[in-house]
C-alpha cells in the first residue's frame, strides 16, 4: 500500500513538473522566434523595415502558435492619442473592418488605461463603451477581441489589438499576447530607425553621385578653360606681334613728322592725334598681354632691393603728363621711415602707375590726387591713393572691367583694365588692396605690401 502511494505521488510530481515546464518551453520558443525576427530585421538585406512588415511578422507568430492572425498596432502620436500604424487581417476579416473594430477598442483602452477584453459569449465585457464595441465586433462577424496596452516610464505608449471569431483560441493566447506586445513596439521602433537610416543612406548616395557628376563636369569645364586660355594666349601673342610692327612704324613716322618737318597747324594737330592714339593703342596692347600672362600664371618675380620712395615719386612723374592734360594736381607725401624694400620694382611701379592713372581719370579739373606712404607694421607698408571723383556704389565691381568700348581720350575702360592688372600684380607680390568711399565724394585706395618677401 505504501509503495502504491509513493508511486502515485511520484507520478503526480512528474505531471506537475511537466505542467510547470510547458509554459516555460512556450516562452522560450517565443523568445527564439522574436530573436530571429530581430536578427532578420537588423542584419538581413531585405529585413522587416516597415511597421506593416512588423505587423505581418508577428501576425504569422500568432497564426503559428494560436491560429490567430488579425492584428492592429497602435502608437501614441504627438497629440498624445493612440494612432494606428499597421493592420494585418485574415480571411475572416477585412483590413477596413479590423481598423474600425480596433479604433473602438483603442479609444476604450485610452480611457481605461488598462487591458481590455470583449467576449460576445460574456455579457459584462468591453469597457465603458461595451455596447458600442460589442456591436462593432458583431457587425464584423467576430466573437472576441483583446486590446493589450504597452507602457513605458509609467505612461501608455502603444497598444496591440487582436480580433478573432474564435474566443477559445484568444483565451489560450492571452499570456502570449501580453508577452509579445512590448517586443512588437521595439520591432516597430527598429523598423522606423532602419527606414530612416536607409533613407539617409540613399540621400547620401544620391549626393555622392551628384558630387561625382559635378566633379566630372568641373573637370571637363577646366579642360575647356585651359584649352580656351591656351588659344587666347596664342591669339594675344600673335595679335601683339602683328600689331606692334606697324604700330612702331606709325609712332616712328609721326615723331619724325612732328620733330623734323615744317607742318601747318592743322597738319601738326592731326599728327599729334595719330601719335596720341598710337600710344594709347600700344598701352592697350601691353595691358592685354600683361593680363593674359597673369591669368595664365606665367608671371615671374625679379626681386631686388630698391628705394620705395623713389619708386613712388617716379610713378607720380610718369603720370604727370596725364595729370597736366586733365588739369589735376598730384600731392605726394612720402615721409616715412622706410628706405628700401625687397620686391619686383617693375611690377610695383606698374601697380602705382595704374592706380594713380585711374585716380586722375576720376578726378575733375582743378582737383587733387593725394598719394601717401606709411609703415603699418614691422613687416608691411601701405600706400594710400585718394581721388575726388564721384562716389562708387558697388566697390566690389571696380576690379571687373565691363562694357569695353572703343578707346577714346576720355574713356576710362582701359584704366579699369589697368586696375584689374594691378589687382592681380598685388596678389602676385603677396599683398592686398582695400577700397573705401571717402565722404562726401572720392575714393580711397589702400595698397598693403610686404617690406620683404614673406616665407
């Protein structure tokens, strides 16, 4: 008898242990499926990367485990309301009907803040709006529904609603639904982040493709610019050679006529006009060739030590003829402690000449162009050139010669071209130039250059 009791007790203990192990095995199986789903979502090329795909994946789990497959997923939106983000239906229920029933349960869940059950085989179920929810469920041909809330930091952040025509299946699946509801929200969050990352990656790839296309376009444009620059240099060199030869003859013969021939007043005036136009054309040719060489990067520096004040005074004397012709005075103030500098004297004289000529061309008759020299630091000096011309509205465009016209005695376009050349020469010499409007009228040019070449 005692052995029989002991045997029965042992059988009951085994059965109890088996009963206790069954839910644990089910949980472990669910965990494995969820882990596999997360792995595919994160590492598979065609992973579960949309809320709809997440809903479908977990619906498949419901179908495999408990023969349930109609699921609606809700997340709290910015307005603090549960918003449907995905719905999966089956052959028993359309997506529209599932959304309608799910909306009823989500609203009731928001109001109650706790898990909500609706069983048509039980009278008291469905929450505060049970009658309306039960009616919606009945009209859809369903017999049971559950809304499982999902909380984070003590607040309702989402919900999972399952609808079915089989109440007994849903009762069996309740514990499993409660277990998988939070992982569903995590999977939805992963899907959204993955989608955002892939969209960002796509934008980056698009930008890279655009950048590569732009780079190829720029390379082609640079090749074209180099080709055009080469042909322009050839053209200017040929033009300079072809024009200088007859121009030299014109200037030579006009000088002979003026110096050694007895000319009438009209003849002398015409010869002076020929000589003046020839010199202007010669100056224009020289400027065009200089600008072409600067833009092509073919300029070399010939550095040596020389007197800065003498270079400035000589430049003032070089433009004195133009100043006298326009009845403009030049006031040159070269009092400075700077005696000698090391630079390219020829290019520096050209800079001074071009800016002084431009200032003279802007200054009205009886006006004054003021030139000053100042040491601004142990390593740099500044030359200041001021005129009394009209105020310039846009100083940034002064170095961009436009509207090139046929040169005349009063035209300023070649002076503007001279400024463009001077600006580039200053860059080559390692300096900089600043322009300031001088009220009530006038322009102030500040040319800053190094006393010795900068390393």
